C-alpha cells in the first residue's frame, strides 16, 4: 500500500463506533492522537469528559459537594482533586460513592457527544475509554481495539514517564485488569511495543478489515 495519511476521502464510509482502550503506559494516547489527527476520525476521550462533568455549574459537582461537603472545593469553586483523591483512595465506600456520581454523568456526556458527531455527518467515531472492559461499557461501542505492549516495555515507559520506582510502577500495573484478559476480550489488538510506523500499519489493517478503507485514501 502507498503511504497513507496524505488526505482523507470525502466519501461516505461505513458507520462504526469503536472503543479504544489499553492499560497504563501502553501508548493508547499515541494511537488515539493518530486516529484523530492523521485520519480525522473524531475521538471522544473519557478522561477529558470526566473532567468536564465536574466543572463549576455541572450537576455532578453539585452532587459531589452534597456528598463530601463544601471543603472539597477550592476558593475559586473548582474541585480540589488532591483533597478528594486523598479521601477516596483511603475509603472504598467513599470511592464507590464518587463513582456512582461521576460515571453516569460521563456516560451520558459521551453518548451526547456521539449523537452530536453523528448528526454532523461523522460516520466513524472512536470512544477512548480506559476502563472499557472493567466498567462493562462495551455496549456503548460496536468494535473494540486494545493497545498492547510487552510488560517489560510497559514497565520501562511507566518508570521513565512518571519517575517511579520499579515497585511503584508494578503496583500501578497490577491494579488494572490483566493485559492478556483484555487481549482476549478485544475485537482487534495493536501491539505498540515497536515503532510508531509498525503500530500504524496494524491500525491500517484493522481499518481495512472493518470496511473503513476509504479513510486511508
């Protein structure tokens, strides 16, 4: 195949909602950025949406304040994430209370964004959801892609990126769903252990398999 990404076809392509996921330091963000910027497929990022729904004026923030008290706000009325984090990570019940507020708000906002993008004429949309399998959110999408890397590469990336000890990095890795389990659940896998070009070739093969070849023209 000739070099791709020189432009995006204006043809109508198959409508497909894709769920993109992967564990920490596997390079999911690199693939998400490639999809959005090079292939111009809109990406709805759950991490971004989770920050949006707790901004001042949002119902979720009001519910958080009602549950945890006014002290969880900073002077400017925004959420004191550091304080909230110190509360929920020490108390499972409080973490579950927070999730019961935030997760439904995130899902509702993501679905709203998806419908808006479809109405604008977008045929393919990617929903970037780190906890896609853990939170049983596959019903939101039609196909799933897991970004994967070897444990050694993942560990090294995490240590260097977050300035962690090996134990700290392994603790974070072990707190997530096993990577092999995610690979089994996925419709497609991108092994992101090598070069960006190698990962992109895998993405291209997935697009072709799923009838999205027009996006590669």
